[in-house]
C-alpha cells in the first residue's frame, strides 16, 4: 500500500505543484505568491526574452521590473508542462482565455482546478470567463481569483486581500496554497458573482475616469461609483450572483480601487477619453491593456439578454465606439427621469 500523503491527511494542505499560465505582470506576481507555499511553480511564458530575463536576473524585466522571482519558479515555453501541476492559475487576458484553454485541453487530467485570474466578459459571446471555461473544459474544477489588487503591490509584498471562488474543498486548498501574511485570499463558492464583479468594475472604472478627465468633479465621480454599483447589483441578481459577493472584495472593493487610481489601466483610459482622446489613440500597441474597453459592449449585450438596463455601462460603450462624446454622454445620463433610489 502506498504511503499516505500529507494532502490525504489534511485536505486543506497546499497543492504540491502549481502552474501559472501567462507571464504578464499579474501572472508573474501570482507565481511569486505561489512559490511561498508550494514546492514547485511552473510559469508558462510566450516570449523568449522573458525566459532569458528570468534565468539571467531573476526578474521579469518586460512586465514586472524590480520584483525578484524566487528560484522555485521555473519558466517554460511549453504550455503542455502545465499538465504536471496539481492546479493551474490562468493569467491570460480575458479575450485570450478561450484560445489558451483550447491549447491546454489536450492531455489535461480531469478534475484539475483551473483558476481564472483575468477579469472580463468574452466580447464575441457575452459569456463570463467561468462560462467559457465550462464550455472548453467541462471536466475541470472551475475556480476564479479576483479582488482589489495591483500586480506591483503584490510583488512588493504589500498587504492585499482577494477572493477565491470554487467548490469549497478546492477553494480551501487554493487558499492554503496562496495565503501569505501580506496576501489574504478569502474563500467563496459564488463563482458567478466573483466573475461578474471583476468584469463589470472595469467598465465603471472607465466611466469614473471619464468623469475625472472631463473635469466634472469629485461629487460626480462618487455618484458614478454608487450608481454603477447599483447597476452591477441589478445584473448580478438576474444572473444569480450573491449580493454579499458583489458587496465584498471582488465587487465593491475592486471597484473602489480601480475607479480611483491612475495606476488602474481602466481609470487612466477613461481619463484620457474624458480629456478628448480617441480610443484608437490610447489603446493597442504600446499602451497597457484595459480590459474594460472590450468588456463594455459585451456587458451591455449580456444585460439586454436578461432584460436589465445599465445606463452608465451603455454610455461607456457608446463613448468607446465613438457614438457619443463624454460630455454628451453625461448630459444624456443627467436628463434621465428621476426615480426612487
């Protein structure tokens, strides 16, 4: 009879090995976190220069310069090696999740936890990322990690709290695998609420940035946050998300961070648009990715399918598409009939 492993004795023990798929700033930061509790961390990297950088200096000089990556993190160009791990953290951008999952699928062991670490809604289908995962890898254990967090803060070991949603047994092991004194994962089973909160807050962060850039004042920004959150709660109720999830770290907490900091790519995009820039001038090659730009039209379309009205998200989508200017959008919102809160 084989010896009883530590994880068999203690179902809340950390996973022995974790693969992080995607070596951008967030994927690299999560690999740093995972190396604290896990014997082996694989980091899948597309760019040869990042592998060279990690092997030479122990840093991801392209996306997270200045952050030392532990030697326990092994970079690899072979995505198939993720199959060696007991759990996989998927840190690819939201609009690339389907393609990366498709590459991961052949040879993946059933019941492997796949932790989605991006925030967005698939533009073409309007699906939450957890729903995309269910389509491509129905035999995997779905999980999602989200919350108010900047990669550079996590890499510098600054205090950060996030939510991990999965089936309880899986979520508890992921919590044990990633929990540090400075990185606090809170467990939830509400994968829909966590997926929706992380996606929608990017859209409302762009709206708040537009308010800032157009000089409409701090009172208007506070109103945008609160009314945007009310829209999120309405859509969440329609999709079956738990209200307490949306009022927690992965909903309101993430919205407050993202909608108030120039370190947020979505807020800074909104500021540029509010100052009169066009989307094509502040996106694409050479500019940091703002997931909310792709999510906005998908969020509006998904809400329409459920009969939910999202006036602020609709205004953001219209500005991004060039159908409205920021001030025109603000005037349209302000001219809506007054209703009870």
